[in-house]
């Protein structure tokens, strides 16, 4: 077997392999002879069909079968002997495949990039310092009350946040349009569920009022015949309802897992959950800054085969999120919706793997168990969660990967200039969200620059 390897780019290799004709012909003949023992044909007894007939009938298919197996086996041998680290599957094509001639095939593949990790030294990282105070707990409990509120009919004009029960019919000019009417519909003003401008014009309406509302459908409205059209809605208000907030009593707190209805325990549990959420937001904010700096310092080539694998994974996640069902063909979702996010994820994964390797980071069983116990605190039966994780090697591997990622971020953070910034609970959550959105915009800009 003769092998040559050409470097066609930083991460692409072109392997050319030649296999002596005698090896292929010998393998084909052996397989034909073996097959001939069981072949039945009219005019011949089983196993007595002449080899010339066998070769004529089955020779082409058997040769293709043998050549396919040989190419796969010799490809594996070639990458092993040349110490190549493939990223994804190769494209293999036979360039010479004729009886009596040496078989020649070409395998084109991507390999994992080799690079020297650049430091992020000098990067400025803001580390939020946050404390959940009692007023934050009060605000959260008020939010929980609103989420569990009922509705009570009121004898006043509707205000933003109220619920109105209405009949309505929509018109384009003087003609009613399909799908533009309903009776007894409950609408929360300010919810944004209706066309822009509709809900605002019902503020101040009272039960028994009849109103005429004029709106313009958005240009990108899903019903094309309505997009950009001016419409008039005739509306009849049957009732106005205000939120009826529940009292924070024993019955209320029992809904949140405090079985004895103790208010102090409830507040403590709410504060504990908020503190955990704040700590997670702080960690994510720090991690986001560190990883963004790592990507900017290391513009490495990314194997597109890995990006495609990550894209397929994101498609499956999206299908689950939108309840499309297990049988949904994710290939129907266009790659471009997920490609940029997938490319960023692969780049970060490759860089973090190099950090973990260069720093010789590892996670012990004790560390894995401690992390699992921390995660299990969020569940009603923590012991069962710990037992499940620790008894499942795949889940343990996922937890170990998360720990190693945390250690890698901590190691990178030592290279940065860290500035503590005091923030409130709400500020740190908002900042984490803004950072996530900014990272997405930055990635889109970087992709556009690369295309240009």
C-alpha cells in the first residue's frame, strides 16, 4: 500500500492511497468462489455453476463490495500511520478502479486544528458583587402573587393590566375579513397579544361600552392579505376585571413546597433560590466575558464537519423545545438558522479542550458527587437525584465536563484583570441577559466580516 498525504489547508488533508491490483483481484476471486458454493441457476446443480458464469453475473457487485471494504480499512490504517486526528467523516472517492490495475482512491478529511493557545492577559473582566436583600425577596413574593392571581369583575374603567371580556369584528374598508372576529374573548391589556395599538385603545373602556378601533397590521404579519393593511374593529366590552392577588398565608406558601405553611421558611426558601439564581448569573457573566476574550485572542480554523454535527444537535433541541415530536425530520430546518451559534460553540469547545489539556485539569469522583449534590438541591427528592446521577456513567461524564469547564474558566480568569462591581439582584440578572444578547450580536458581526 502506497500512501501520500497533502495538506490542502490548515485543517484539511488529502490522502491518496494505492493498493496493488493483485490484492483486490485475489479478494474478489476468493469471494466469488465462496459465493459459487451456494448459487442456484437453471440448468446447473447447486455449487456447480461455472466460474465464468458466476463472474459475469456477480463480478461487478462483488468487486464494488470488496473495494468499499478495502478503502475503509486502508483509510483507517493510513490515518493511524500518519498520526492524523480526523474531525468528522471523510469523503472517499475511487479514482482508479479497474480489474488488473492498482486501486487508487482519495480521502479528503478535516483534522482537529493544532495551535498554540494565546493568553487573554490584560483582558478586563467585571465581576458583579451582589447580595439578595429583604426588599428583593418582597419583590419576588409580589411577583409570585401576580403569577397566581385570579380575576374579579370591577365597576370602573379598564386600566393597563386589567382583563376585558369583549366581542369584536374586524373590517377592511366596509368588508369583514376572515378570522377577524370573536365573541366573549378575554384579553389582558398590555399583554401584547393583539395587533399593536389595539389594546391601548381599550384602556379607559367600561362594561357596556362599544368602541371602534383603528389599527394597521404589521408589514411582516403572517396573514399576507392583511400585512400592512389598515383595519377597523368594532368592539363590545362585556366586563372589566382586575387582578385579585392572593394573600401570603399558609395556603399560599404550601403551593411552593413548604408543607407546614410556615411563612419564615417560605421567605428563607425564596431567598435561597434567588441567591442561587444570582450566583449563577454572576458565574455566567464572568464566563461569558472570559470566553469572548478567549475567542478574540484565538481565531482558530474550525472544522466544518464539527459545526454540522453541532448544528444538527441544535436542530434537535429546537424541535424538542417547540414540541415538533420525535418523528420530526430536523433536516427540514435550515442550517443557516443555527450555523453561527454552532460555529461559536465548536470554537469555544476546541479552545477549552486545549486549556484543560495544557493545564492538566481533572475532576475526581468526590468533586463530581459534590457537584451533583449541589444540582440536586433544586429538586424535591435530592437523594434520588444524586443516586441516579452517580449510577449513570453518561450523566457523570456530563457533570465532569461541566466541572472541567468551570476549572478552565477559573484558570483563564487568573490571566485577566478582574474588577469587582456592586450590583443589585435585578441589575445582575439584567446584565447577564444583556451580555448574552451582545455576544450573539458580536458573533453575527464577526460572521459577516468573515463573509466579506
